[in-house]
C-alpha cells in the first residue's frame, strides 16, 4: 500500500518528524544505522512557510521538507496563509505528484496556527480534486488559553476542512493532552510522540497480515460514519493486566486523543489488537467488542500476532456529536467577537486621531 | 823626539826578547831513566838508548838520535859523543847551529841509563818517553780543529732567545795550543750572555769526541732566514811555529716577522638538552666571540647537521641559503660577542653531533674554525611504538572510521536543510 503523509505547519512538521523518528526505531541516532520500518511504502512531506521550523526537523530527510517561501511564516494569519497556498499551490502539488501514486493520504496539522491551519483545507481540497484516493486530516486542537486568534483559526480551519471534501478528520487535542508532560516543551513532545505512535500503529493495521483482518476499506467505512470527526485511542499492557482492561483503557478519556464519551458520542469504531498470542484472550476481546457494538453500532476488529510482544490496542472511533467540539466553537465565537470589538475600537481611535492630534500645528522648539 | 825614539826602541827590544824566549826557549830534562831499546821524544826528535856496553868496569851508553818525518820515515841524525869524567855526552847540532840536543849520561846500569837532556833552539810542544824505541815514536804534525756551532732552535720569533753551543775536536796530527774561540756574533741577533766559556786552551790530536768549547745565548732582533756567522777557533802549533784557524758550520735560523695583530673568532655550540624524543625539537646556542682587538670581516657561520635533523627555526640573523641556515656578517667587531639560537627537529633515533663552522678573514688570512657540540641522544618518540605494527593495522580501522564518518556525514546531509 502507498501512503502519503503530509505535515503542514509547525505542529504538522513535528508530528511528521516524530513519525519518521519512530519509523527509524525511536533512537536519537538510529537514523544513521537503520532504515525506516514502515509497513507500507510511506512518503512523507513536510510543508511550511517558516524555514526554521523545517530546519528543526531531525528525522525527516531534507528532500521531504518543502519550504514555501513567505518571509518566516504567515504569522497565524489564515487569510495570508491561504493566499500563500494559492500562490504556491502548483509547487506543492507538483511535489506531491513527483512522489507517485498513493492509496491513502493523511494531512497532519494544527488547527490554530498559520501555515498548517490555512494550508490544510485547500490542500485537501486540491488533493481530492486531483486524486481519487481518500484523504484524511489529522488535526490538533490548541490549548484553550493560547489566545483568541488560535481559537478562531481552529474554528475556521475545522469548518473549511470539513467542507473541503476530506474523507474524515481525526482530532487530537492539546488541551486534553496537556498533562502529557511536565513542562510545555515536554508536553508538546509527548503529544507529538503519542500522535506519531498511534499513526504508525494505524498504518500497520491498514497493511498487515492479521489474524483477524482489518484493512483500508474497513478504515474508510469507519471514517465515513458519524459527523466525519474521529479520534484515536491507544493503550498498551505490561503483560500483567488483561486485554480486557487494555481495551477499556484505550477507549477511556486517558487513552483518547480527543475528549469524548465513546459510548454515547461514537458512531463507528475499529479496534486493532497487537501482541503475543498468549495475551490476546479472544473471549475478553469479543466481550469488549460486543459491549462497544451494543452502544455505537458496528465495530471492526483486527488482531496482529507478534510473538513475545506485550499487548497493545489501537481504536479508531468516529463521532456523531462531540460536546468538546461544541465547547470549542462556543469559545471560538467569543474569541471572534472579542477580536472584532478590538478592531472596531482601534479603528475608532484611529479616526479621532487620539493623542497624536494634540500636537497638530505645533513645531518642536530647541 | 829623541826620548820617544828611545822608548819605542826599548819596547821593541823587550818584545823581541819576550818573543824569542817564548818561541825558542831551552828545554831541560834531568834524571830521565831510559831503558835499553826505549827512547824519549821531543817534538819530532827521538832520542834512543840504543845499547849499553861494559867498558873498564864502566858501562858505555850508546845514544842515537832521529828526526821523525811526516810520511812515517825517519832520518838518523849525526851526533857527536865524548866521555867526560867517565860520563858520556851525546850531542846533536844542526848545520845552522840553531838546534842543539845534548844527552848527558848520569848513571847507567846494564838495563837502563839515567840521562840529563838539554836542548836549545826548540819550542818543545811535545816530549814524552817512548817504550819500544823508534818504532813506537809518532810524528808530531799540525793540529786541525773541527768546529761545530749548534743552535737549540731554528724557528723563532723576534725577541726569542737562542742558545748556541760551540764544540770542537782536533782531527789533526798535532796538538792545538793556545786555542781561542770567536763565537761569531751574527747581525740581527743581540748577544745576551755567555753561559760556558771555560774551554781548554790546548787540545791533543786523536780524540774522537767533541769537546764543549763555548755556550752563549743571543736574542733574535730581526725577522728573516738568517745564516749564522761561523765560530772561529784560532790556535797554534809551536812545532811549526804557525798560527791556525778553523771555522765552524753555519746554522740557519728562521726568525718570524713580528706578528701582525689579527682577529680571532672563538666558537662554542651548546645544545639546550642532550636527550630528546624523536620528533621533538632541540635548540643549539652558538656563541661567537671575537677575542682580539681587530674586527673580523666576511664572517659566515654555517651549521653542519645530519640529514636526520631538520632545521626548524632560529634567530632573526639566520638566513636560509640553499635550504641551510646561514649567518653572514660583513664585519664582526673587535671584542664583540653574540649568541645565536638554532632549533632543529630530530627526525630519526640516533646519536648526533652538530658542528658549527665559522669562516672569516682575520685581517691577513681567510680562517676556518669549527667546533662540535656535545652528543645528543635522540630516543624513540612517545608514539613510535605504533611503527611496530604493520600498516594495515592502522589503515583498516581508519578506513572503517572514515567510512563511518563519511556515512554519518552523508546521512546528516540528507537530514540537513
């Protein structure tokens, strides 16, 4: 299977870099002595207007980093960003075309920033218009306290992406995952690592010889359910706890990338289990699958046997509704209103001349 | 005027008298016991007791007289005899009546006779009893002194003292009498002192050894090669009433001209250390000193060092000429001294010396002076043990490291933007 992963903007770049790192094995220097162990042919492309963000990437080859020249980023201004995309659309699409044909594509981005937020919706739209493979957005929502611009960017980004023809949006939420690290840097690194780990697991699930098969078709079916919004859950055992508890953990808020009540908000799901045969108790697995099915409807199930490996569970759940997203949009509306009032106020001050008008007609005296 | 004339005449007579006494004085020999067959020689006159005969209870002594000749022959002289008071008188008188020899018997036995001998007109230089008679008599001839002049050194400088020794031996056939020596002072030399002057006034013939006659010292006053004036011996032989003289050889003495003041450059070369590891540096300090009051010119200082050492650096005076460190000075002032540092790198293990060579003109000649440093010992360097292993031991890891580094570099560039 041929998979295209595009990381747009700083957040998308970093998650993409983390995916590449884990594909190398996760070591700091593993890129020097190993090959990437993607289960399929995976092409990664990092797109950014800020060259410094591209330079920070350590595990993504330079040829896979596409710099869109526009000073040093678009400054979280989606209008500027979108115009920049239009100006460089041909370059981006040509770069993608040079990578060959694909069966599926993922566009990873933050909803709140400049480049990623403004590039991703039109990029997905272009991909959908150009190719016939499914395109999925992997969107990371911002910390709520990061500011009004980020909130309004997220709101518009999600909306535009939803309308771009995307085949599904997998949400991750910094707000929800903020406790992944002890400080802001490690929190971001932790979030990036979590998303990367889940993405790799997902890629493997889409192209593996499994005991119980799930494939891209199943994934497309799952992602087409609900409101087109999905999230991913993940949990791994230590060989002591049961597979039942691990499945439950992957479906719990602690295991999900985005806060939601699966049993009430979920629409479709795909559960992939991986590990040594001895940890994968079929009765427990079936019990948990049945339980989830009874709440949300259909659940696809895949099992990957890996001798000697402790059990891991990945769940992809599409959502019919999401309270957290409603909350986000409420906040976004407030943020947009606040920004609008601020603009009006400043426009008024400019008209009256404010303090500057006080010295009209005067000359400096020395 | 008359008085002066008388004084002069008296002095001349006195001189003639003294001269006549000294040249023809009488000789008397009393109670000389001469056995039969023996004789007595006076100068070249030989008196022989030829026979003793008995005569009327007396014994009659027969005396013969001979004139010895230089060719070894002799001439028997005509003598007259008479007996007076039973004593026999034998007399010879030459035809001129100048020479007269009278032998008067005073006692006589059957074995010998005792006689008184008186002579007139003979300067007796030699008289001696002769055993064996005429056959053992020797002709008394002319003396001939062989004179030598020896110097203790033949190459000297002005102001030096030379000791001169004069020796002589009589190679003639007669004794030399009243010998006087003129040591013969040579122009260019100043007589200093006589060391030995007590030479004999007489010297018999036939002595094969030289006799030391005169020793004196003189000082060289002028330069050049000088042939000394010969010593002269003056001597006499009364037998022939003649004066003789002999000259010595003439030694040659070279007196160096007065030394011209020149410059002299003294040279030392000192290593700062005598043991070092291969690959390390060692500095040599060359000290060059003009010890004279004359400047040296066209001075050139070279360092002669082995191929296993490489010149590294040195003081600012050093110029590189033909890849060698050289110091050149058009003039090196009098009493001037300076030190020059040369630093070398020792490339090979071994024992080495470095030679400093200075060439200059001392004002007269071109001089070359060399001096060699103490021995320095170059031992193995800190990492020389690495040479003990074959090259591949190092090449293979290096290739691997380079390959890894190249790979890392290439790989890094793949991830560098």
